[in-house]
């Protein structure tokens, strides 16, 4: 019911602030639209001026009109404020409760989400309590379909700051950076290289695999190109991503070539009836060195194995969250497939440039010349979208079975790849203040049944640190996640006249896939498992290598 009913005639509408409760650790206020006829009321503490002439602040809760109406939507988040003088972190839990005029549920969620996006805008986020209240009053005035907002602020014990807090994680990363190789040595992931152990190198396979997974040191690329003819290439950026991909491959042989300053590693094997080759890029990013290295590594791969018809780019990325609508919310463990938009683009590098209207996005976008992989995937996509919300608990999709197998394979080789217990959503402001926001889907998530989403994948350095720009780009271009920028890989793939490629990402954080080491192994496995599902849909080669061994139990009935 509109609060405009039963109001005095001739009254003017104001945005009013009414204190409801205040203690040493708890503060609750109500902000609502109200028609006020008597501005000389002794209970009025302050009337705004200038742009805020329609603001009224009351002294106490006497003006509250009790209706006992439950809120239609709420959002909970934590704010971490750093004292610039003492460098101490103070933590507050804040809850916003919304009441709307008569609206459909989707419209309520949309308005609430837009208000939260405006509130959390990095360069405008209020830095203190009074600025925060004022900003809420301004936003209520702006969003005319929202009737009132209740704000609850609870001050938490500053000594209870948990170890998952991103600032603490950042400090820990600085402290542990030099110890990474030592910790990986304890996990049997690296070993000494050279007569005196003066260098380190990754362990290519675990000791348990030595009987079934051969490792061959090669000197010349011609040794590989003449003996093996894979038709599918899989490119990863990080070591844990290659481990995830290799866990999906049978009959593996890994070829290693150590060279001063670099090493080339190719793992060749089978997925179903197909021969595949996987490799890891040495560098990634926007530096000139990384771009040259990335392009040359991709070119070398496709030049060596000239029978490759399809390229998969597999790894982790940072999801773009939605703060109110669970159906649009991207979470850790979700799988994102770069899917053609209206112009058939699947990947883009974006930059935000200021304009008189706000921001404009400048992009360089990429699309494959052949859409065979997407045509093969279409029945999988349609079946998933029709069934995933109502399927039986016992029903598993093929990629979920592959995910289980990959987990068991890596665990059997003492590689931790299980999903962590913590999946917290933070917004980082430009002045290092941190806001922790509750996920809109409050039900406990089963990470072994990952959600699949189809849309644009992007890179963009001046966007990934700005949550407002990310969500805006998501709305405009259906960008679902950001990675560490692979445009040089795609350019090299297209430069080598490979017409078919697909990008699949597992969500490991809400940045660009590089921040959360605990989530990366599992999220990479999720992406690799869906890749394997697509590869099984590719028609069998007309001429199979007589040495091919396709012994997977999924060959006949995977789909």
C-alpha cells in the first residue's frame, strides 16, 4: 500500500530519517518518503538546505507509523574501515531492508540491485557514518519506486577479524611469496634441477604415475611432429590448470624440453576417440615480454602439431556477481563458457573511458571463424537449461562425473583439489575499504554440481578493480567473468589459421581468477570437466591412429 494514503492535504513530500534504536553496538534508523505538513514540529532535529531541501531528520522514533509489514528484500554486508592513524581495522555488519510500492518481484530485485550498485560505486562509496546515511537518503529520492529503507548497523569486535579477510590474505601473500617454492616442494610439486640443485623445476608427474604416465626428454620439435598427430590442442596459463586438464586425459605421454630461461612441456594423450595435446603458457599479461612469449608459444604449438582442428583455452576467471538476483549471480565453482553474442563475439578486451555521460567502453573483440564446437554444444546447453532446476538429486550430468573422476585422480596423487569451505563475496573500494556482501542465494551450494552459464568472457585491467564498471559491463554486454587477458593467445590461434576455438572458465574468485589459490585447483577442474564433455561430442576422426587406445567407460553413453 502506498504511504501517500491518509496523508494531510497540502503536505509536501520529504525524505525523512527517523532513529529507531541506538546502543553502544547497535544503531537502527528508518529512511522513508513521507508527506509532512508541519515543518515546525518540535520533534524535527534538522531540515536540509540547497540540494537537500527535501531532507528531514527527526530526533526520535515518535513519528514512526507502525504497520508491522515485513520487508520485501534485504541485503547484508560487512564494512571494514581502516584507521589511517593506527592502521587498525574496524568491522561493522550492516543490513538494508527494503519496502516497495506495488511492484512485481523481478522489478523489486532490479531496483534494489541498481540502488546497491550505486551505493557500492567505488569512487563514491561513503567514507563515514553520516555520509553513508546521506547517500542512502539521496538514493531513496532517486529510486522513486522504493518506499522506505531500514538500516541496521552493528559494531563487531575488532579482535574477531577472521583470517579469510582479504587484507589479511594480501599481507599473508606478501609474507609467503618467497616461500611458494618451498611449500610446493613439501607438496612434491617441484624438485631440484641440475647437478648441484641450483635451479627448481615443476614435477611433471607424481611418483605414483611413473608406471602409466611416461615422461620423455626431447631435443628437437621434429621428433614430436613426425610421431604424433593430435587434432585438439588445449592451452592453459597456470600449472594447476594444466594439472586439471591432464587429469581428463588417458594414455598420457609428456614431452619435456628444458632450455635456458624456459621450458616447453607437451602432454599428449586421448580423450575418447580423439588425440589431444595440452600445454601451459610461460607468461600472460599486457607486458611486451608476456605478449611476445604468449604468441610465440601458441604459434610453436600449432606449428608443431599441424593436424590440430580445435583449440580449447581452459582455466580460471573471476566472476561478476549480482547482489540481489540469484539467477544472475556468478559464484565460485561455476562454469562459464564463452558464448557468441548477437555479433558472434565470445571474448573481448575492454577499457573504460570517461565521457560527459559517465563511462564508455572501448573494446577489441574476438570470434571464431568456425562455430562447430558451439553447434555441438547447443543440445547440451538446451538440455541443461531445461532440466537443471528440477532434476533429481541422483541425476548427474556428464561433466559432474568427469569432475568426480578428476578429483579422485588428483587426490590419489596427493594434490589437493577439493572446494574450500569459504566462499565470501567482497567489494574493494579505491581507498582500500572492504565491504563483505551476502550472496543472494542463501541456500547451501553443492559445488560438485556446478552451475553453467553462457556469455561473454573478458579482460580489462582498468575495469577488474572497479565493481561498478564490471556490473555495468555485465548488464550492457553480458560479460560474466574476467580473466588475465588472453587476447594474444586468440590472435596467435587465428594467425595460424585454426578456425575453431572455445574458451571455458571455472570461477575461482571475483577478480580475474588470479587471487584465490585455495579455489583455483577445483575451479580449473570444473572447466576441464565441461571441456571433456564437449570433446566427446566431436565426431570421431575418419582415420584413427592405430596406436590410439580409447578405453574410457564413457565412450558410448556419455551423453
